[in-house]
């Protein structure tokens, strides 16, 4: 494995498995690894892998400590020899934990860091082999100075999180702009459709903005593409603001509502933009459906 770019090596292997060395019909004649492949040399390529009985899925909760310094997030390195060894991630509990109740103890045991967890900031789903993981990211603070060990600890900017070999959950945290149907990390944040007319839905959307705490209607207009509504959401505790754009238009017999939420400041949204969209659309559903 290339020690400088293990992520690219990993990506290349995944692409090989998806496009060339597929389980049912491996494309051996076109395979760049054929000269080194034992299965090919033994004539077993078509017979492998042997069928296995699938393990039933197991639900797991993993809690993560989201510790910020300015625009940077604290990353720790996984131990060598573990699954995804040497990869960077936010400090988090193991797959054997119960989530938040184990967070303080496990982060201290695994990384020697004493942390104080705060409010829940991010929720996400992830799957590794037979485990269905519910990820919960909590804002957190260090109770000590960070040990000077750049091989194990680092404050990472969003660009570094993109560049470093990091886990999927850690990558997800750098998002600060979410759109219905366009942000693959949040497949549940989808365009909503209604039978009511665009005018009725637009009126209901303004009512929702007037009712929800922390939301302010900034402007509204109508053009050939439909209704467009601008709003601002302010996060209570940290007074962070997000710009919200709501598009309402007719498509066939249905009225479609798409929403975008974009952070005004800071490179991390810690799940806030997705929460904004869910909150708004749930309130609109209750009023229109
Ligand atoms: S040569 Fe080996 S690695 Fe390549 S596609 Fe065939 S079985 Fe897979």
C-alpha cells in the first residue's frame, strides 16, 4: 500500500471490485492484476468467492466527540491493526459500545483524551459489513491540553479532511450547504410534493416561516420558474445563521418544493443545514398535506 496516499489505493481496489473483478463474472482478460492473481493462475477465478451465508444485520450506535478550534476539527488516528487502521477520524466510540454512555471512557482509553460532551449536533446512518450504524456526533470540549503528537492528533481544516484518509462519517462533517435531492450524504432530505396549487403552498410556506422559532422571512417573489422564498435561520445556542432558499413550482399535477440551506459562516455545519430542511418540510407537510 502507498503510505502517502492510502485513500487512492483503497479507491482503486474498490473500483477494481466494482468494474473488473466482480463476484459473479470477473473480467480477467482485461484485468491489470492478472499477472499477479493466484485465482487466475489456478483457474479458480470464476469459482471464487465461495458462497457464504449472510450474517443478519446488527444495529450499532457510535458516538463521536466533535471538538473544534476555530475552523478546525480535532482528528485522531486509529490504531494500527484495527479495522481501517491508521485512518483519521473524529474521536469516537467503538462498534462494540453503547454510544454516548461510553464516549468519555472509550475516548480516554483509546486516545488518552479527557473530553466533556455537549449537545447532539449530527445524526447519520452508515453501514459496515453486517453492522447498521447509527452515528451521533456531539459537540465536545477537551479537559486538557492536546498532547503534542502530530502522528496521532491534528486540528484539520475542511480541506484537510477532504484530502486525508478519513472515515466516511468524518468526511460528512465538512458539509455546510445542503439541498433537497442533491446532497448524497443526506438521502432522506428530498423534494416534497403536494396536490395543492403552488400559490396555496407558497402561502403555507410563509406561514410556516412565521411560526417556527429562529426562522425569518427575508423575501418572496414569483416568476416563470415558480415561487421563490428567501429566509434566514438562526441557531439558538451558537447564533450561527443559515440562508434558506425555497423553490415552489408546478410539475404536472403536483407542486414540488425544493429547499437549500447554506451556512453563512464557518466551514462546518455539523448537520444543521439538514436539520433546517427537515424541520421546515415537516412543518409544511403538517399544514398542507
Ligand atoms: S485476474 Fe484475478 S483479480 Fe483480475 S479479475 Fe480475474 S480474478 Fe479478479
